[in-house]
């Protein structure tokens, strides 16, 4: 019975090339990078007086009738006079984002503590590994007021916290970068959360006001969004395996249709003297000869004693 070569060990120096790159794409449905505020929706039930969630968060979707959930808007306040729900949300965010969960959020070089915050929390399915730093912006428009915010990653490195990389939120845009050093929040890119200082948005600054109480601040925050731009960021490693089929290798097969008779004779003389086979699949095995991946060719490749072939198998992970 003719034996065909089954395994060839890769030479790491010549047969394997490993590279790493950052892959980004728009985080919104359909891989869009920007969504206008006019096509962002919240549930009418959430904003009604009968909802027990209206005091602390809204879920934003891309459709007015049960579309894709994109992000949540949170208004949290630990002031003693704030509603219990807002206090609970402040405590929850502090527990998640701060190294000391009993501390208050602080922003800016002066580390001024703030009792109130707004937060945008993107759904994990939207941003994958992380938000792409300096590739997001959010614009608020209210009357004559027009503000655009991004992060300062183009000018300074990240602060590494217990939840990953943190950048400051400043006035600026994706196109022009940061153009104001005044810090109004933090962006936790690995968690997809942007936190804004509450006092930077209430009152006259962005015209988010409510004369009676604070329960509709987050609704005004949502209603003032002109557009939001964001991209995901993902580190992808690629390994290219060069499968080299030399002229004397892989010219036979263990496929039983190649043989005949009880002793496994080669069926046709041409298969013995001038065999031609057509590989369609490459298997990648570990050192224990366990199959760990397969690669299929777009079309069969003819292999014979007079033909060699190089097949590149690419793994991305």
C-alpha cells in the first residue's frame, strides 16, 4: 500500500509569521460610526411619571418600537436630598469605577469632588473590547448653546485604574482633537462608560434645567444630544502559516478510492508513476497530533511530482 506523507512540522523561523494590529469599526448597528440624536429613542414608559426608573436612567435604542439597545443614560446624585434611586446609582457607579467605592467622583487637576454625575454606558455588544480613544465625540445643542466633547488621549497618556485605561473628557472633536484643557468628566474606554460632572451640564452651562426637581435631568441630557460618534477598538493577533508542499511530498493519498484489492494496490498505473492529487483542506495540528484548526482552499490545487505549492493559512484571534 502506498503511503502518503501526513504531517510536516513548521519551522517557526521561516514558516510562521505573527503580527498584531488594532481593528476598529463603528459601534452602532450596521457598523455605523455616527448616529444623529433625531434617530435615537427612549421608551415613553421610562419617561412617564408612572415609571419607577425615570429618576435615574434611560435606555436608548435605534428604533421607537423595540430596536437595538445602544446605551444607557444615568443621572446619579449622592446628595442627602437626592432620591434614593439616584443615591443607589451613584454608589453603584463608584463601586464599579473607583478604587475606593466610598469616595466621590473627582474631575480636573484640582480633584474637585462632585456629588452629581451623568453617565453614558454603552452596551458591551456594541463596543467589543473597548471604545476607541479619541475616536468618539458627543455634541449637545440647546438653543444658542453648542458643545462637543471627546477625550484628551491625543495629548496625554491614559491613567491606568483598577478597571483599565481612563482618559479625561474635554471640549473637542474627532476631527480636531481636544481644544480645551478644562476637564468635565472621565471616559473608561475598557468598560465603554463616559462619566460627566453633573454641575457641568445642569444650570446654564448646557441649559439642562428643571425648576421643580432633578428627576428629569437625564431626560434633558438625552433630548439635547445632537449626535454621537463612537468606534470600537479591538487588538487582533494574526498568525500566517506557510504550508509548503514540496515536489516529492503529498503526491499520494490515504483515500481508499485511490486503491483497489485486499492488499491495497494502487488502482491505476498512472497513480503510481505520475500521481496527481488535488488538496482541498489543510489541517493544523499541535505537537500531540490533535487537530486544532482547518483551512479550506477556495478551489482545489493540483499537486504532482512536477508541481510544488505554497498555501497560506491565516488565523485571527
